[in-house]
């Protein structure tokens, strides 16, 4: 159904191009003129005069620009024969310099291949060619008017429709907004208002900023071409400003005509070189310095989506679609961020990461991409302590894996590979401290009794799950960073009284049972705590990563019989430090 809907929408956009294109241009023009209308209204001007004055100003600018381009094109067309002569001279000079030797060599080879003493075969006198003249029929005044006015009438009619519709949109802006809310979002008024306000704000800011930047770029290019000596600099500066509305390919396309003209005007190659250097420097400064500062390094669209959108809208609506591709795609992204059914638009075209850090961690561990996971961890650890990364990213990623293991989605090889990747990640992150980077000075290890500094002061025992050993290793690592002695042990040590009796418990002050998740009836925890009580009756037992929704279940807590329960590694470390402080 979704595929059929998409096909119908695309077909409608293509078939109704002649109707939808002027309306779309009018809507976007209203976004551009809306800030000017609001400014005029703030200075006590009525709605109708403000809209009319804004429309006349925009129409005057567009007509002036069109007239200027027309005058420049007319002057450029008169000089085309002279430019063609210069190009022909350059081509001939290249042929003389580069091809004469090759032609002579081919001629020598042909003479050697011709048999000696063989006379050319005479075919008699060739008949004289018959001259042919082609005469165009004389055009009537009506036909001449159609040829002249026809190509101009269609753009003028489209321009008139765009301005009329834009004027009515500006006059009825609030009424149209209410009608759209009633039509699409009456059930969720707040979300619809947020979506419309964000779309209008972002589009207005984008268009005005882009217009200012492109106008500046065109003025710089036109002035530079004037100083270099390229004919019709105003024309090429205007073309450069307009073509920059087309993402990526517009700037490349705008350099071709003035570059070819510079090669045609100058007998040498210096003018062509200076023209290329001007465009290259202008585009690098504008694209790499000015635009990132103005836009805040992002327009809300991913680079791939910009290219795909330009191809799609160019295919549907032609050259105008290339110019409209960015604002139209930006509207789709805004809709995707505010409406759940259209979320796929934000995922496909937005610049936000497709996966959350938790999902990215799980995917990287499962695929064995340790470098990618470590790079993400390094970025997150710039503004958070190590325990926060473990609790908010790594633990939740392991919980996703534990859920998939329970469903039978992951096989033993994948689980073993993931456990090994987690161990490698812990080794890579061992140099990071557990201090909060936001604090002015690191806290460092607190003063602790000597007994709690022994290597086996805290025994971190993994649960029965295949990934619980990673939790025990994380907790032991964090405890050591806070000055506590800690070592991690597998679940086998508490599997029976015999295995528990076989391990060395000298100097153990506390035991932490580490689980990724706990079932509703944690029988394994209850028996593990009971065995620990029999072997270490004076030692505190803590259950780490006790589910937050079960923290208030007195029945379960009493059944397990542990001394402390922690819903995170950070709280487990705090509980151990508290026990050490009061020892």
C-alpha cells in the first residue's frame, strides 16, 4: 500500500507539473517575503499595503534582473563572431604545433605503401556540381509575432501566476494556516503548530541567508571578471549567483561559460587561468568558511540526501526542480520529525545519526567493528565519565543483545565474538578516568582503609548469562579507578558449594553479583547469595543492575536476600565506596 501510494504521488507530481510548479514557487516566495511583510507591519503599515509593497519590490528586482540579463546577452551575441574567430585561430595553432608532425609521418607511410611506377587511374572529367539554394518562406506579421512573443509569453505568464498566488497567500496567511491545521492536524494541534512554525522559520531563514550569500558571491565574481577583462561580467556574475541555488553541481556549471569565453577572448591562456582561479577561490571561501559559519555547519540535510533530492526533483520538474530540491526536501524532513508515520523521511534525508549510540554499540559489537565503537566511545567520553558511558550506552547495548539471545536470534559464535569484542573494548578504554569532565578538577581516589585496597577486596561475580562476565569486568575496572581493589570472576565459582569452596577468598570485603537482566523470579540469584552467605558470612553482598522497575518489590528483595541493590554501575561503585568508608 505504501509503495502504491508513493507511485501515485510521484506520478501526480510529474503529470500536474504545470499546475504544481507555479503554486510551489508562490509558496516559497511567500516564505521569502513574509519577514519583510512582518517588518512593514511592525512600523504601523496595514496588511494590504505591506503585502503590496513587498510584492512590488520583489517584482521590480526580478524584472530588473531579467532586463539586465537580456541586455548582457544581446551585447554578448553581437561579439560572438569575433570570439569564434579567436577560438578558430587557437585551434589552428594547436593543430600546427601538435598535429603537423603526425600528419607528415602518416603521409610518409602512405607514400611508402603505394606501389612504385603505378600511375593514378583517370576517371575522366567530373561533372560540375549543381548549385542548390534554400530559401525560407517569407513570414507573415502574425507568424513573426508568434515566434518572438511565444518564448517570452510563457515565462511571463508563469511569473504573473506566481506573484498573484504569493500575494493571496500573504494576505490570507493566518487563515490558510488554520485551514491546514484543521485538515491535517486538528487531533494534535500542538504538534501540527510546531511542525508548521519550524518549517516556516527554517525555510525563511534558509532562503534569506542563501539569497544574501549567493548575491554576495555573484557580486564578487562579477567584479573579479570585470578586473580580469572577461566580457559581460554582470551576466556571468548573475549566472553564478543563480546557479549556486543548485546544490553541488551549480557552482561547477557556472564556471564553464566564462572560462570558455576567457579562452576565446584572450589570444593567450592567462585570462582563462585567472578566471578559473577566481571561481575556485570564491567557491572554497564561500563553501568551506562562510557557509559553515552562517549555517552552523548544517542545513538539517545529509549530503547524500541533497544529491538524491536534486536528481529526483530535477527529473520531476526540470531545472526549476533543481533549485527547489533543497527547500522541498527540508520541508519533508521537518514533517518527518514531527509526525510518526513520516519518520522515515527524517531517517532518509535528515542529518541526524540513523542509529542511537546504544544501537550503534550493539551493531558494532555484533559486527566486530571495534574501531568504530571505540571512536564513538571516545567522542562520548569527552563530556561524560566512564561509568556514565558504561551505564547509558554499553549496558543498554548488552541488554539488547541479551534480549536477542533469549529470543534465539544470536547463535553461539556471534555471542562469543561479541563477548570478545567487549573485552577488547574494556582494554582500550582502561586509560580513561571515571571523573566528570565538566568538573573543574578531578576528584581522584578518596582515602580508603587499607583492607579495601587489597587486590581482592571486592569480588565481582558474573551472572549466568553469556554477557554477564562483561558486566563484572566493567564493575571491577570502575572500582579500581576509585582506589578499591577488585577482581572479576565467572559465574562458575558460585554454581555450587564445591566450586565456591575452591576459590581464594582471602581479603574479600564485599561481593557484587553482576547481571545484565533479572527475571521476575530470580532463583539463580537467591541460591548464589545463599552459597555466598555460607562461605563468607560477614561479607556484604550487592546485586548490580537490579532492574529499576523491581527496586521497590520487597517480596523479591527479601527472596534474594542481598544487602544492597544497584540499578547501575555508577550506583554500585557508590555503594561499595560507602561500605568502605564506614568500615
